[in-house]
C-alpha cells in the first residue's frame, strides 16, 4: 500500500520541480530556444499555481481557487504557444487566451461550488491538452519523434489525471475535504502530476536537442551560402566513390566547374551580388544533376559534381547540359539580371582512376584550366 503523504508537501514538491525545470530551460542559449522560452514561462505559472494550491485556507479563496486555476490554464496556453513556435508557426493567440478567460470567469462565478469547478476544470484543461497534441502532430508529424512521443506521453497522462479526478468528484467518490487530506489516492495523484511536469518538459527538451543536433550535422556537411555540400563532404564522398569504383570495376567521372569572370561580377555588383550569383548557379546545378550524383561547392566560385558509374560520354553530356543551362538563365539582381557562364573540366576513367581521389581532382582541374584558357564558357575533357 502506498504511504499517505502530506498534501501540502506534495504540492510544494511539484512546484519546486516546475521552478527548477524552468530555471534549467531559461539557461538555454537564445538561438536554440525554439519555443523553450515560452515553455519555461509556462513552468513558472505552473509552479506558482501549485504554491497557491498549497496555501489554500491561508490565502483568500480568489487566490487559491480563481487565480491558481487561471495560472494553470495559462501554463497550458503557453505550452501550446511553445509547440507552435517550435514548428515555426505564429502563436494562436485566440486559442491560447480564450480558454484561460473562460475558465477564470467561470471559476469566479462558481467559486463556492466545488463539484461544478472540478467539472469545468477537467473540460477546459482537457480541451487545451487536445489542442496541444493536435499542434504537435498536425498537419505533419515532427521530425523529432523521440521527444514528441515522450511529450505525448506526458500530456496523455495529464488528460488521464484530469478525467479520473473529474469522474471521482462527479460520482461522489471524492469530496472537497478529501482532496486536501493525505491518502494513497492523493499520493498517486500528486506523484503523477510531478511525473507529468518532468516527462513533458524532457520530451520538449529532447525535441529541441534533436533538431539542434540535426542542424549541426547539416552545417558540418553543407555550405551555408548555397545549401550544397561543402568541400569536406565532397572530398569524403569522392574518396568513397573512387573506392567503390575500384572495388566494383566501374567507371567514375568528376566535373569541376568555375564561374567565369567572377571577380568582375564582385567588383561591379558587390559581394552581395556575387553571393546571389553563387546561389543562382548552385540552384541551376541542383535542379539538373541526377538523383544518384553528388553536387557541392568546392570553394570560392568553384563547384564539383561527382558522377558515380558514369563514363566519358555521360559526363560530357551532363557537363554540356549544365553549361548551357547556366548560360540560358540570367541571374536576377536588384539592378537587373546579369548573364552568367561557367567553364567545366571533365575527368572520367576506369576503375582505379590512378588510384586516388586527389588524382581525379587534379585531372578535372587540368581540364578546367584548359577550358578557361580556350576562352571560357566551354567544356574540356581529360582522361583519368
């Protein structure tokens, strides 16, 4: 049998847990918050609500009944806002404010009718919890499913607590005097409330952490300006591609691309104009390479395209397609569109490719140098 714990102690324990978790969340760096600030504020309201619950009989009824439950509903509203903010959506203010306003008004009107208040509290808070779950999983499930399921478990447990409490009061199994008395039932109820705070908060923290980790992994492998793979990721993929070609006796091709007269573009249109040209060329490349190919920014105004399983003819065909696509699509700038061209060096070879990825890059670089020396806006080929 569970021990009969002191009610005020359990209420204060839940309040302390809320305040401690709020303090931990407040320490998160601003760029990683994604709703965590609102969640921390919700925990502050939640903890204050439980402090007022613990002071029932020592403070006015409007504070321990009306204000306390308004704060509880307000904490739920802020959690809804935090979830929406995490998904990058604007805060649904009417869905946040309306339940709090309705609950506060009803509690003020029925402050002396305990059974009615418990029923209204269960209905309003359950609706708020359902709005949270809807915001969490719709219109599409979050990518951070581990934390989302943990958060769902916490919110689901809260719904179960509210439903059970409302049923016990509505059926007369529990009266107002029993809710403030130590019992095994109260021990279960308040320990569960404590677990809800921890479980739901940890779920939200885990969601934020998973998203932050994914963002860091993306930044580590992608160029911040163009969104393409960066040089580190390119060389890693190239090493793997050459090793696979050697193992399977397949061909492999590499395209090295350079934007023609890029320094002149920077001098004429400024570095912001140059950045726009880089993004434009990157988008042209991204939309025209095949799904099995690998494209990235090699450095400066140079791009690289790795073509596994592709020989000379296929590589030259794609290179000419890319060259023509860039030439045919002027880059839009605030002062007017600017025509842009690229030079491309192509290297392809049978398995081995002289034995290393650097050899393949050197071969493509020599072809690119030849294309630029021959007048630019052209494709040149070298055998690997």
